[in-house]
């Protein structure tokens, strides 16, 4: 069985797509990895990696019947610089379903994909306009993925919003990844706040956001490496 990893955030722009892509890139050094762009507001992973995708998209798996693993795998695109990595591109020109509806249609198929690790970038599925139930969305995510990583930037206003979103959604399991842009002292304060306010969601990883490195990724299509991430997260 594949290790199923969901990556999300509580608001667009908190670097969850960069982190999901870098995680997939790093794990694919030793294992086969499929990275699925399930951001229902339109995904950018294929663009970040400069992939030629033709008409391939996770949207092609949405039909009258639930998708099969073969349907998802048919949409996968190889990443030339990383032979063990393939990407299922996201939606290109349309808005998709709420994540609970999306995973009802394609979740079991994603879970059956033939890879050592399957990572899904879920966007910000717990808080967006028109969302019917954050709790239902959180339950849908937790029912599919073995590990759920929630990426939060270390800006105080964003941390406060994330805490409120996660209190409402109450995911049954989740792990916080902090995108650190400020000082280590500030990082400690943020970690203490999250541990106090969300004791059921442990802080697992702190990722130092390097704007220059991120720009180089954008220019080259080569993600940031995450040295030691598999050991630190016990993946």
C-alpha cells in the first residue's frame, strides 16, 4: 500500500504548494512518488515544474462514475529531472468541487495509485467562500490520507486565522508545518502559541522560507530540496 500524504493550508499563499512539491521531489530521490494536484481552485504544480502536460488534468477523472486508479495514472506526467517522480496536473480553467466531493469521486483511486508515496496538494480546503462545512471537509481528508500536513506561515495574523480555521474544522489527525520567514525567537513564540491553542495538532516541521531559493525554483523548475525530511517526519 502507498503512503498517502495530504498537504493543505488554511489560506492561499502560505507556500503549501511549494512545500508539497519540494517534499515530493526530496522523497523521489529514493522512492517512487506520485504528486497529485488536487487544489480545487486551480493548481500550479505543473507550471512550477515547467511540465508539458497537453490536456492531462485531475479534472479528467471527474465523471459519472467514481474514478479508478488507472484513470488517475493515465493523467500522470513524468518529471524529466526526477525519474521517480510523476505529477497529475491540476485544474486548468475551471473551479472544482469542494474537497469532500472531490475525494468522494477520486479519493479511493488516488489511494490505489501504484507508487511508494502519493502526495496530494489540497490547496486551502478548510476555508474558502461558499464552503458548506469545514468539519465535513476535514473528515473527508482524514479518511483518505495517512498523514495530513498543514502548512502555516509564521505571520501573526495568519497564525491567528489558521488557529480559528482549525478549531472549526477539527481534523481528526493533522500535523503542522511552519513556514519560517522571521527570526528563531519569533519561531519559538509561534510554536508555543500553536501548541497551547491546538494541542491535538503537533508541530512536526519548520521550513525556512528562502525567497531567493524560491525565485530560483520559479526560474529553473527545480524544487527546493528538504534534506533529512524523511527521517525527521518518519516517512
